């Protein structure tokens, strides 16, 4: 059982959407690299703050998404920040391995350069290692 | 007139919401600091890539929001990145002055520490300097 009352102040500061969600940016501690952006609901916020392990809300699966549950690529929470109008969160995390389901450190591996989208980051871990041979890795929410 | 055809590849890679929007994270070049998160529509993407000055879509005003138009706190685009599933953008920017309408460098100036929300960044520029004496600074979309 998590004690939601301990988090009343931060929950009140967050402006969830009509669907009860808020976008959360994950930034690597130390390097400052942006790893990914995903969504949280109220329960995901409470679980993340309670356990220190980042938990999102998977919009595709409609359930809590404990980052790393399948892939082992856990995010440990180092700092939890709320923006000026409370409609976006910034999570400073320690990332185990890679954050992206493609096996790259960051999900933001494509850049618009010289009039085309260029891949600027290499695959570090084969997705089949992260998800097993039968997983096609199309749904990063399973990470 | 902007030539949208030049941006066909990147526009096709972006998965806009049903409202035609996509969240865009602004990160400071060099320091890696996350400055803000805002939304773009198709026209904002085209204008930003065409001009090299960041332009968002203001959901509150329902119009293009050329960052710095009122406040002078312009963001110059240094790199434009798209995430793995195309539903979030990362803008690497050179920020003139502060990004937040409160006069702080970053909008993410509140952190959850020891069971309470703590202000971790000081005001660098008085909002009245950014928006004039009659502006209350409640709508950062005017920045």
C-alpha cells in the first residue's frame, strides 16, 4: 500500500489532462542526455515517488508501465521536477543500459540535418537481448 | 511563403495528435539544461525549420507562438530531433536570456525533496522587464 497523502502537495501541483495524464521527460543524471518522454497518471507518480523506480502509464496497454520490467532497463529516480504551470514533469534518472526499445541510449536518435532525417546514434544493445527473439520491439511501452 | 515540400520527410515522421499537435522539449545547447516543454503544430514545425527561430503553437491563444516575440527571449534552433515513434520532438536551442515566464532560466524550477516541493532556481530577470508592468505573466504563451 502506498500512502498517497504523503504526496498530496506534488499531486495538487500537477495539472493532469482530461485523460488524467501528464507528460514526463527522462533526463540522464550527469550527462544531461534526454532519454525519452512518456506519460504518467496519478498512480504512476505515486509509485515512482514511493519506490524510487520510474513507473509510467502505458497509453497503448492501458496500464502501469514499470520501466525495465521486461527489458531490465530500469530507471532509478534521482530528482523529480514540476514545471511552472504543472503540466510537464522532468525526471532526472540513473538509466540501466539503454532507454530506447531500438537498443539506443536515447529515443531521440534522429536529427533533421541538411534537409533529411539522419540517424545520429548507434544501437548499443540488440533489441532481441532486451525483449527476447519473439518480440519485435515495436512497442516501447513493453520496455 | 514557406516551402512545405522541403520538410515532407520530417513532417511524415511526426505523429501529430488528433488535435494536430506534438510536444516539443527545448534543451539548452552546451549546458544540456531542459528549459521548457511546449507544443507545435505542422505550421510551427515548418516555420521553426525554415527560419531557425523556434515557433510553438499556443494552445491557450490558438495561434502560432514565436518564442521571444513579446519578451525578447528568443530561441535559436541548433538541432531538431524526432523520437523513435515520432510523437515527441527535442529542440536543441540557444536561449536568449531566460526561458520561463517567471524570469527563471528553466520552467522546471520546482523539485520534490524531503517530502515537499522546493524552489531550486532563482529568478534572474524580473518578469515586468520581460512583459512590461501591466502584464501579470500568468500566461507563458505570451513569452
